[in-house]
């Protein structure tokens, strides 16, 4: 199932406008954080083009509740270099 994220989502209030235009797919993934907590992934984005200092790659982001960061780059980004 694919869910179109829109401006009415309560969990996106106060986020940058581009976040409201993302397509987020449902996910049953659970991840272990650095402090050993198990966190349910809220969804997974479609592949997004990301350019960091000239390195361009397509990345699917996992959507998690992580109040300290807007985005976290993981192993899939490093492998893509």
C-alpha cells in the first residue's frame, strides 16, 4: 500500500514544505538504534535523488521518530559512493 503524505498530517506540522510532498510506503521494518532500543519504522520513501558535495545517489529513506535529526544517512549511502 502507498500513502500520499499531505499537509493535513498532524505528525508533519512544522516540517519543511518538501516533506509534505513525499510518497511514503508502509513498512513492517524494525531497527535497533545505537542505544539498543528497537524502533518501528513508520514508513519508507520512494527513491529520492540526493547530492552531497558532488556525490549523487538515489536513496530510500526510512521514516522514524527521531526528534534530534531531520535525516540520517546509513550504510546504503556509503555503499553507493
